C-alpha cells in the first residue's frame, strides 16, 4: 500500500496545517464537481489549498502555480474508506491528524490545527462509512 499526503509537500520546508473555514468561501470552487443533492458538511483550508467534506466524499483541492489558476482536485469517496484514525491535539503537540485508509489507494493523512474539532469530523465520517 502507498502512503499519500494530500496537499502537503513534505519536501518543502513550509508545511501548513488545515484550519476550519466557512464552506461559503470555497463552495463555488468545488460546486462544478458536485453531483445533484450533494452538500458540503465542513471545510478546512491552508493559505491556498483546502479540503471539503461533503455527504458523499472528501474533495481535496491543491492550488498550484503563482497565479493559482491551476488546480488539482482529488475526490475521495467515503465508500472506499476501509478504516480511519484520529489523533487529537495535546498540550505540547497542538496539531490533530486524521488518517484514512482507502481500498485500492492506500493511506491519506490530513493535518489540522488544534482548534479543529477532529472528533466531530471522525463522527461525520462514521455516519457515511458505517
């Protein structure tokens, strides 16, 4: 199995963590990809990139280039999730992590700032996977 890191280039020294954001800020960017009756549950962003959790899948958007016109969209359907793990923020390590294992894809890890409600996010995933 392969380990895939969505949005974060670990070869680059600057690693940004996802922070909660208003889905209205980025909804228009992913709306053309969404199917009829699909709705956004929550959204998280870095300086440029973002991840949207819908009621059908996770959509990761990697903004590329200087102008930001080039975008890489990754669609990760809940139906392919085999397992997931959450790591909450602590006193010294103030970041939280969500790791998901997808059938045929491998592992995807998302890192969040400590103010993200990672437990609620895990419950959301459970609703659509279990």
